[in-house]
C-alpha cells in the first residue's frame, strides 16, 4: 500500500512539474504569436477570394489568415488561463491576507508597468509635438486639445475597434485599449485580478456550472460592453481558477481527453481558417470553439515535446515576454512602432511586390521585431537595471 501511495505521489509531483515547465515553455511562443496578430495582413476569406489558392498571392493570403487571424489568437486566452491557474494554484482557501499579498505582487508585475508604458509612450508623443512647436513654430492648440480630451483615456480606452461585430442577439460589440494598444490584455487582467474574491466564490459555489455559463457568454458574445471587462478575460481566467481550485492538472487533463481535443481542434482550425477567423459571420461563431480547444491543444503539444525531447524552459526567454508584449507595438514617434519599423526595413532589404517577397517579409518581420525588443531589453538591463525591472513587470 505504501509503495502504491509513494508511486502515485511521485507521478503527481512529476505531472505538477511538467505542468509548470509547459507553462514556462509556452510563454515565449505565445508572445511571438501576439506579434503576428498585430501584423494585420490584408487578406480575404477563402470563399470570397478571386485568386487561386495554389498561387503566390493565394498562399500568402492563406499564411496571413493562419498566422495572424487564427492560430495566433490562442495566445491571449492562453495567458488569461495561465494567469487564473497560477493565481489560485497555491491559494486553495480564501483569506484576505493572502489576497492582499497577491495584490501587492501584482502591483509590481501588472499595475506599475501598465501605468509606466502608457504614460511614457504618451509623453513621447507630447514631446514630439513640442519639438514641432519649438522648431517649426506650430501652435500649442493641438497639444492642449490632446491632453484635455484624451489624456485620461490613455489608461483605459484610447483606441477602439471591432465596432462592426455583433453578438447572437444582434447587439453591437466594441473592443477598446489603452494608448499602448497591446496592453488592453494587461488592463483586463488587472480587472479580473482585483475581482478574484468574486471569482473564487463563483467557482466554489457554482463549480463547473459557473464555467459553462461563462462559456455560453463567451461563444454568444452576450456580455457587458465595458472597457476592462471583456468576456475573454473572465472566461479563461475563471477556467484557469477552476482547474487550480479543483486540483486538476492541465497536462493530465489534456492527455486524458486528447482524442477529443486534438481532432476537433484540427477540424475547427480548418473551418476557422476558411472563414478568416472573426472576419466573417460564420467565422465569428466557429472561432470561440476553436480557440477554447486550441488552448488545450497547445498544452498537449508543448508538454509532449518537453517530455519527448527533455526541453527545459529558458529563463532568459521567459523574462523577455512581457517586454516584447509591451514594446513591439508601442507608439514611438518617427518609427511608429518597432514592428512597423522592422517591416519597412525588411521591405527595403528585400525589394519587390510579388507574393514571394511579401511573404518572406511578412513571416520574418515579427521575428525581427522580437529580436529588436530583446536587444533593447538587454541594453537597458545593462544601463539601468532597476528601472528596467519596473518596465518589465519585475521579470
């Protein structure tokens, strides 16, 4: 009996370690996926495309849909799921002292870098406009107007998009983001982290029923339209919390249900690709099912690769993820964003307008952008390590 218990304990510890390694190995590829999302290629769904699929333009169109509109979109939900899981994995019994400790930690990892990135990039814009005032004699009116009308919004809803999409009831949707646009993810994560007392009791009282209710809201998009309260954050964070609070190992779960998760994920991936993600009505309704299974598929694939090839997470790569996320699409005067800068640079180095040249530039740009962000981070760590820690979420 003791031997059996010891073997079970060892297996449980092994799975727990594998789950932790899987999370760390996934972080960097997921960060790269976010960069691909912001490439925003000019593509069209395969049904409406007037060019043949097997052509330069057709293949570029297909690759653009897959990498920027479909596959990469598992990144943000995966981060939310991981965040919910890690918040509660060592927080099984609620206590306000434990909550305060968690919030103090997230003040350093979420709130401070969120404020710094949005404030500093906005001040760069103001500084650039002041330069034109001093050097070109332009009026200060535009600066006054921008500060008066938009300064408060840089932390919440400076940008707005997806206003043409609707939910199952025909209600109009909208997405919003702060001045450093990719950090809308961080904004929503801060909100759900603050609301963890409600999420804890929601999961404890309703259990799987609560997760199912949020899943229905997620696929139907019937939810409150308030900046910072996106259903994506609430559903995936709460699902991660459910796994943690009920001690369900994610790796063990995906392996147990792999014959459901993997085939259906693949089928939904193909359908979602054909209908160009959320850019068609049919795609909008298939997309959430694919994303949900895609998150679990990512865990299965990563854990299998780790176990088979004995891969260990790179501490350096893990530590760069937040900085890449925050910097790659940050608005910087003159170069626009690091991602757009690398795009222009590659198009200069690889001239031409054919599908081949555009395809090569499209695929390489995110990796060059990531590399640029990593170089900036390494340099800043040398020049001002303490300040860099604040900007990189204490990583």
